[in-house]
C-alpha cells in the first residue's frame, strides 16, 4: 500500500464514532481522528473513565472536537439509547469504527444470557451499525470499520453452541467473536456492493497489543505477558494504524482485511492481512448475518 497517513488533508466537518474510545487502541484512534479534523463521538461504557479520557485527549490536542455518549455494547437497550442520542445530536455519520472489545475467561453472559464476548464484540456492533446505517452518506469516503484479531485464525462460529461451552480451547469464545467481526465486515461489504451503494466496509486487526484486553488472564500468564510485551507487541498508537488506514485511505475499495506485516503479524507496516479459509466462507457469513438479525431483532440491507 502506497498510502501515507501524513498525507491526509483536513477532515473538518466530518463526523466519526469510535467505540471503546476511552483506552488502548480506541483512545489512540480517537486522538488521531481528532487531529485529522474529525468530530469524534466517543462511545464509552463508563462516564467517569470517558470524561477522564476526554480531558487527556484535549490535553494532548487542545483543538480536539469530542463528544461522549454512553454505550454498553453488551446491552442492546444501551445500544439503542446511544443511537437515539446520536440521532438527536447529529444529522450524519461519516465513519463508524467498531473498535471496542472484551476478552474474558470466566464464561460470563450478558443480561439476556448471551455469551458476553459474542454479545459485546459482535452483536452490539451489528445492532449499532444497523441503527445508524441510514445516516451514513453514500460515498466511498464513508467507512464502516470492524476490529478483528489474530485470534480469528483458530476459530469458527459455533452456531449450535454460541457460549462455546463444549469447546476445548479456553479462548474459543473470544476467537469466535473476533471471527464474527471479520465475517460481518465481509458480508456487509458484499451487501453494500450488491445494493449499488458506495459506502465501504472492511476489517482490520491491530497485531499484538497490550490494550487492556488481558486483565482477566491468570496472574502468572499475565505478568509473563507484561514482561515480554515490549519486545513483541505494538504500542497502542501503532496498533491503531490499521484502523486509521481503513478509515482514511483513498486506496481502500471495500472488503479488505488490514493488519501489521511484521513477524507473526504482531507489528510492522500496515498491509493486507492473512486470514483463514473458513473466514472467507460466504455461507457462514450469511448464516451469521441471519442469526445476528434474529438475536438483535434488527434488519438492514
């Protein structure tokens, strides 16, 4: 890819949403988008943490134009409330970066009894995209970006066991949720093109990064990870670059999957990322879309 982030002209007058904007990759993505001139709406679960992050972002970039709207992606009622508040305040949405994600090892479920990672990482973003879709201008510069992960590579969608209770791997549910992010972006982009729209959807992964996702690791694993992370992982600012390329590059056509190009895709310059054959299956993506519509009671495209 020949695109350089430094070549982006001012994006003044454009509006973006970044979910999970108060820490990690979301924080750095929000900062960069604000520096390019975007009005950035920070979709955050906790008001105190969001306000603290907003203050820090303004300290780093005093011209930042930011707004906080509370958003708990695990709770569909909260997603609907966020969408309602956004619609009351704004008339369009140019870029939606579905960044927020959680990683848990404890078999947690949301209020509706849905496995928490699938509910938060995928279903909440599916519903959010659905509820705001009609506000997105129909042009190639309009982007819907989904954050997947290297964890998608060992995953499949367990349609008959969404909680992954029968799976042998401890991280099966997380991998499933990040695979769902990737396949949702694919299917969304296909449907956009089939309907003749110019809006672009695509997925990215940040490589390896210590973005706060790993707090529930067993302590020995966690501290080992902390010691090694500076040697093998991206900084959060570097991990945000695939999202920024996806949101801003005029070279993007739709349906791409971007990520770091270095060793094991942990870090390095942004390019086209590797993905599994399973993740390319159109039949699985279509079934996932239909399931998502059913579980969120929401239909679009």
